[in-house]
């Protein structure tokens, strides 16, 4: 029977994380997304969740590419403002 020999020191145990932090982060994000209008929410979903291009998103939504770009910028600014407000 072979024996295992350990070399080195086992890694330090990390600090215990609060199990409720991910839940509260999801709630903050959900509330921030709720502040978006339906078109902005759809744009964000298609662009970032489904990883679609501006052109693909425009086709799906029946918009011009410039509309998708402006909706994305406005939606991201709204999300940033909402998330910044929740962190203070």
C-alpha cells in the first residue's frame, strides 16, 4: 500500500463570507433593472445576457442600430445611478 506524503503548508482558510450578501446584491440589481423601461430592459438583456451585437439586437427589436446604442447608454447610466445610490 502506497502512502501519500504531503509537502508544504495547507492553504489558509479564508474569512467566512456572509451568505446573505449575494442575495442582497441580486435584490439591488433586480430593483435597478425594474427602473428601466421595457425597451431599455430588452436592449440590456439582448446585448449583455444573450451577448448579441448591436446589429442583431436592432433586428430583434425592430430598431435602428443607433437606437440600440442610445438605449444601451441610457440604460447603463440608469443602472449605474441606481447601483451607486444603493451603495451609499
